[in-house]
C-alpha cells in the first residue's frame, strides 16, 4: 500500500485549502451567527439558505472544485479514487459548511453515487443531473421509529408493486436533508418481497417530495440543535404512488445497493471526522499555550501534554486505518472491504469524540458555547457512533470476520 499523495491529489488539496482559507473561513462565523439569529428551531418551513452559501457554491464550481468525491469520470469532477479523495475529505471536515459548498455533502453524495452506479438513464436525467449541478438536494429514508434499525432487515415500511406503480406506506425518521428548502427527491428503502431471502426482500425507490401522501411530520433535534437548514426529519408515507420505473436497479435489490452506497460513504464520513479532530486538537493546543492558570500555561498542567500526545497518536492511527479501507475499496470493491469499513466506522468517531471532549475540557465553559465549534464537533461524533450502524453492530462484523480465521 502506498498512501503518498498523487500529483492530482496534491494539486486539488492545495486548491481546496486555498479556497477554504480565502473564501470559507472568512464567512463561516457569519454563517453560523445568521443561523443562530434566525432561530427557526423545528419550524423547517421557515428555513432559508443564506445567499453567501450559494455564492460560494458558484465560485467553487467555476474553479473546478466540484463533485470531487465521484470516482468515475464524466461527472464534472476529476474522477479520483477513494485513496486520492480521502485527504480532500479530511480538509473539508475542518468546516461544517465546506462539503456543501463543494457539492460533496451527505446524503447527497451517497444518493448521487447510487444513481451513478445503479440508476436508469431516465432516473439519471431527471434526478442525478440536477444533483450534480447542485440545483436540488435529496434525502435518504431508511431508519424507522418502531423497529430496531440497527438490524436493517427489521424494516416494516413497504414498497409494494401494483401493476405499473409502487405503493409506499410507512414512517421513516432521522432522514437527513429532508428539511432543506431545495430537497426535491427521496430515496426510500422498503419491504417489497417478504417471502424472499432476508437480503432480497427490500427495494429502493425514488419518491419526489411533493408526491401526494408524503408528509414531513417534524424535524428531530440533536442535542437540542435542529441542524438548520439541513435537518433530520420524521416522514410519513401514506398510500404514496410512484411509477414502477422509479425502482432503482430492480425490486428486491435494496441491500445490494445499500452495500455499494455505504462503503465509500463511510470513508468520506471518517476522513471528515479526522479533519474535524485535527481542528479540535489545534484549538486545544493553542488554548493551552495562551491561557495561564496557577502561574503556568495550562498546557503544562494536569497531564495535558500527555493527553495531547495520546490524541496525536490516535488521530494518526485512525487516518491510516481509514486509508487502508479506502485502498481496499479501490482494489477489491465495497464487498472486499467490509471488515475494514466496519473497523473505521467504530474507531474514527470514537477518536473524534475523545479529541473534542478533551478540547472542551481545555476551554472550560467556552468549549460548551457557540464561540468555538467544539460542542458541535462532539455532538457530530456521537451522532456518527449511531448513524450508518451503531458501534456494537460494526464490532460484531469485525469479530465475525476475525473468528472465521480460526474456524475449521
């Protein structure tokens, strides 16, 4: 394995860094202040996108810093491998708004990948093209409130074929992106063939948000924050009818699509986490050097230097493990890197949570406020220990593969 940056990665990484320094950093505080002042809370119908975001998206696209996550060529991006893109995702992870500005944000990135890999030409023309152009946003509806969604085969919401239509019923929640004013399309995963084998029962279906029977019930707060203007919502589907042509790839192939979608997506999440961890560590060290208590810089008190050393080691270990998983996906595909992807899904958000926690301690009360991003980073780390499968599930996958080595 060779994780040295390719010439293309070096070029794009430098350009991303410069754009973030010159364009994103100067407006980031104003953006978050604007969101706090609006304070629409769970009233997502009043959410708006600040003009500064659209202006920066236009600039980023004009500079070719657009759709960088897509490995295939021909989609306006450079067509990077997962290993090549990983350092760019890390850099973007230092800002909460950078992924959106570069059109590399979840869940849109994963939904675009689904359509690129599995969508029909008609589906691509109608939904992929405007997503690639950043003109619309999307949501992914999988998790359900009434079942243990850590086991995705528990899904009860249905997507039943009736002639030339799919009839959809059920309730989904934690549907990220559903509150965005430009969210126009949902990828819905539901039960189609309960009589089939466990992983051949479900389908993914494209559902326009304005389809009769689709109802956004509410936005769900995360540690009291509604993540305006993106949002994580509860959505009801009551006798929703869409054309059978809206089924992606084919009936009963939902888990096949999910596996192809989640592998690269978890690489992106983890590398962004590492970028956030680097930012938190930097803030922690600078705070420790600047503040004085008991006659000394606080970095020299209470074992803080040892903590910093441990965090540095943990971040670097997490990065190398993530790059290894990215390399395996590039070489063997998502199915060939299942254990590695599960391993990083456990370790990286845990490392991020640990770094954010120690940084908050260094800042004291300020660390809990909106004056620095540490509380938001901590919350995001905790969310990612649940989203896309909780730690316990992924530990189980790693253990299963490990035990297999010794079974006869």
